[in-house]
C-alpha cells in the first residue's frame, strides 16, 4: 500500500486528539526548551560582547605590557596611530586604615589611571560626581574611589583617609560601575581607582614590582583593526606586547561563556535523554492500546510497511509539535526574562531570537525523538492479523529487525557527531555520551534486577499484605518499574554526579589547606628588604616555615625558534605571562626527573629548568630552546633539566627557573610564603605591613574563598541544568503513574471485593512507590558516584571521596518524587466502586 494511504490513516487517528500524548509533548518540549534557552542566552552574551567590544575594553584597542611602562618608541607609535591614548596601571596592594590606635587592612586590586580615562563609557559613583573631581581629592590629599565591599570591610566613609603604600588618600565615593570592568578579568580583591601620578611617592611602582600597564587606544573612524594589530605585533614582536581590540573586547569572558554554554547544552542533552525515556514509554503505551486497531488493519490487508508508516507519521507530527513548543519556550523565555537576566550578568547581552541555537535545539530534539520512538514503533510489525488480544505488543520480540537497529545506530552516530561539532569539544562530548550510555545500561540492568528481587521476595512477605501486594506489583510488567528507574534514575544520576564533582572540587581546593598551605603570600618584596623581612619571621616561634624566591614574569614566545603556539598549541603555559625565578644551587625541595642542575658558578649561555608535567604536555625535551620575553627583552635558554612542580600545595611553584647570570641586571622583586599558626597571622601582617608598606600580603584563605565563590556559581548553573533533567524525570513518572491508573483501579476493585480496607490498599500503593524511588535513588547514587569519580580522577586529576550529604539527598529525592507521583494517581482508584470497574472488564 502507498504512503498516501498511511498518511490518511494517520490523519484519521490524530482526529482523536492528544490523549495519552501530553506527557510525550511535555518531555520533548522541556528538553528542547532547556537547550534552546541555554543556546539563546549564550548567543545573546556573545552578541553583546561583540557589539559592546570597544566599551568593554575601554577603547578600540589595547596594548598591554608586564612589569614595565611603554617605551618611547611604543608611546610614539600609539600617539601617531590613535586619536587619544589612556594609560592604566593595574596591580595588587593593601589598603590600610588607622583608626583609634587600631589598624585595618584589606587586599585591593588598584587601577591607576590618567586624566583621559575612560576613553569610552563612564564611571558611576555614589554619591554621584565626575571621576576627575573625585580623584582630585580634598584638603591637600589625592582622592580615590573604592568598591562598596572594600569600603564596608575597612569601615570607611566618604571623606575619611586610608593609605596605599606610603601615600595617604581620601575616599571620595563608592565605585558602582566600571565601563571596562569585564575586560579586567578575575581579581583577588575589590577595586580601588586612583590617579597614577598620585602614586609617585607610594613606593608601589618600584622597578621589579608586580604590575601591568594597559594602553587604551581611541582609533580614527574606519581603522582596520586586523591591519593595525598586525602592524603593532610586527613592529614590537620582541617586546612582550599583548594586543586586544574591540573585535573581542573581553576574550577571557567570551571563551568562558562559550565553554560553559557548550557544557550546559550537554547537560541539557542529559535532560533530553531523560525525556526520551518518557517519549518511548508514551509511544509504547499508546501502541499497546492500538493493538486491536493494528490487527484489524492487518486483517483488511494492510502490510507491515503501511502499519509502520501510519504510526511513524503520527509520532513524527507529534514530535514536530513538541519540538515547536520547546523552541517557542526556549526562544521567547530569555527575551521575556531579559531584564532579570541582564541584572545578574556582569557583561552586556543583546536578547533576541537567534536562529542558530534554535536550529541546534531542533536537531537535537528530532534525533532524540527518532532514537527513542523508532524502537517501539518497529514492534508494530509483530502484530499479525490473528493477534486480536490486548497484550500482543508486550509479547513481541525484544529487539527490532536489523534495519531498524541500523537506523538507530546511524541516528546515535549523528547525534554524538553533531553534539561534538556544536560543543567544540569532542572529548567532553564523548565523556558525556559515555556517561549517559553507561548510566542507561546500569539503570536498565538495575530495573530488571529490581523486578527479579521483588518477584523473589513476594512469597517471603506473607503476613504483611500491603508489603506483599507492593512487591507483586513491582515484579509485574504493568507497574512500569523500568520507566520509573530509567527516567528518575537518569535525572538523579546527573544531579548526583554534579554534587559529587562539586564537593570534591571544593575539597581539593580547601579541604586540606590548614595542614599544607601557607598562611600568606607576600609579593613585591624588594631585595634590600629581604633581610629585615626574614629577621622578623625567623624570630617568631609561631612561624613554622618561610619560603622565598626571586620573581620575574615573562612570556614564552618561541620554542626551538618557532612561534610557541605552533609547537604547544593552546597550552595554558603559553597563554599570558608566567612566573620566572632563578637559583644558583638546586633548592632543597626540588626533585629533578631528567637532566642536571647547572653548577653554582655557571656563567655560560642561559639554561632553564622546566616543570616536568607541563613539559610532557607541551612535547618538550632536553636540549630544546625556549625564548622568554622578560621586561621587553628576549632571553633564549636551553632546557637543561625537568623537575617536579606541585601546584596543589598552594606554595611557591615556578614553571621556569633559570641560572642567575641569565637574568643579571633585570629589575625584580621577591615573593615569599609564610606558614604560621592562625592566631599569629594578624600580628605578622601588622608588623610586616608597618615596616614595609609597599609589600602586598595575600591571605591564602581569602583567595580560596573567592575562588570557591566562583565555583559555587558554576555548580549552581550546572545544577539548574540537572534540575531540568530531574523535572523531566518527574513528568515521566507522572506519565507512568497515569498510564497505570486503570490497572491500579482494577487491582483496588479486586482487593476491595476480597475485603481489603482502603487504608491498607493506599499503604500498598505508597510502599511500591517508595520502594521504586529508593531503588532509583540508590542506583542513581551509584552511577553518580562512579561518574563523579571518573571526572575527578581523569579530568580534574584530584582525589575523590563520597560527599555523603549530597548522596543522602539524592536517595531522599528519589523516594519523595516517586511517592508524590504515585499518590497523585492513587486517589481515583481508591474512590472507584468495585462493581463499576469489574463490569467494565467483562
């Protein structure tokens, strides 16, 4: 028979309405909506970053240098190229407040600016005033503005004084908005704005101190940014220049948004997989109710192809409807909620309907619907003309015919391939796909095992009728144990894995810090201050250990005479500047893995000892040469050895260590870590900050808390995605409970006829729901722990321990969710009259 006839049959079947397909539509729509919404928000942020690139950057282009100001040649080029130039100096320092014999100190990220700042946009202050007036100060003192959090921490108010280094400032206002704040990246302290000229007597910008300079350029209208960037890099290629322009004004944020968005879409795919379980269950239940119709059509001469095409077209039309609903929700929700989302975003976003993410979500939805509906649809071929009884479909063969298996395989390959393409990370996609596949296999096996255990336990439950009825129902095919365990278990598995990964990542960062981490990092210690610095700490019995090292910063520009990126790709070591130290003798805590340390009196060509693990990742070997740009000077050194560098201790660790003569004459400062008893930390900070006001102290615990706050935000974002998966699983549970309502009504009627009380029947319904929920939660917990362990061990490379509060929460969620869904559809079966139900079955 023709496809036209199948289409006619499908159209007539659909006239009956959407009964039985509401959960089908909800599951598919919710999964597609989640992916479309995440993609739309990501596109809105990317569009905002592109449109406001110059405003975010603070100019059309930026030239950044480390440890130094621009040379005369560089400044001359900038003045000839740009209409206006603004110089910014960025560094960390301690803000100090003396009040009533007490001293308060707070770490701050200082931005020293000139009179041209900002070239684009405006700084917002509270109380409102122009920035130049605020920085002019009062009563002969230079002015400054601070972020509110630092003002509150120091107990300051406008008009009061504080100190940076040896220079006093008067606080004029609170800083509420920096137009270029997003481009500044992650900082360890709140922001303070001052004029660069006012720091001339502060001692904070001495040679060798840690600071960076950024020169913002306002270019003439019509300037070709690509050509200008190429000219600047060619002219100053050996100067350590880092160029950024308005084409990507906040590259760090753009990359972060892209990667987080890709990951959240993969999490959304997990939710779509959960919805796929519900879609499959809904199609299976629908086709089971159509067994008589299918058998009748076969009796009238319909062949297998016509039957398959009839229901394939029906499900296809309904899938398209569900996807359209999901696209509408996912596309319009971010637009409607734009004011709320924008208020929580630190960057601009242009909310609109973006075809790209909607098309991506639609493709995911189509392939998921195809994969999860083809299997039950293929079983319609097993219904023969003589099969006019209710359960024919449930007794069909387990696996469909080979051509359908091949189609499922092709669909799965397309889904994984497209996910890898859209996410930009094949490795992450394969990890996600492998985790989902493993979880589905584990949950399927567990569902079969649960039914087998329930069947085996039923005879042993004699004397406890409610418990025995619950076990008998779980062991039967009608209770939908597989649907409950698969749908709820998969959503809980994602949530469990997120909880375990988040908890272990937090433990890896902060869990063992009191035993292994220093109390403080001290930076910007001048060479002539080291004796006094060490004398204060060596005499303190509360100090158990002090490590110090000279510190410079440099950029690896070439490897073996070729651009570093050609050899090492996008490895993190060559992205930006890295710490460089020197040592004549091999430090006591250094262990070489390969090569030899240079003699103490070595004065030959530059040699470098490189971190072993990073060297292996970058493909380096002994004898290779590295060109490192330090303070605008290129130093080419031969790799003489590899050594172990453990960054997990939060102590001093350098990727590069050179022989002293290689860095002779380069201005630099020292860095030190101090290990002390917690009760002595405040006194140590007070004494050292008073004696050496230019030194900056970074409390490790505060830095860890700031990083943990960022991680908490990431974990929350991922948890929202996992929560969508759990919501989809709950919808599947409702669908399974609704589909089994007729069977429970019949069961309740039989039990009532035999004298069972409603309370005992309700207890039986509650027990079966709770047992299935507990089983789903326990299996999901096992899958989540396994997934969390794999990610922690092989991706994050940290230790792993089960986070039990999260684990117990997952099991509890499983019980509560299934109990709620089960009891929701238990009241009508209990209220129905037995006679009415039993007559309908005759």
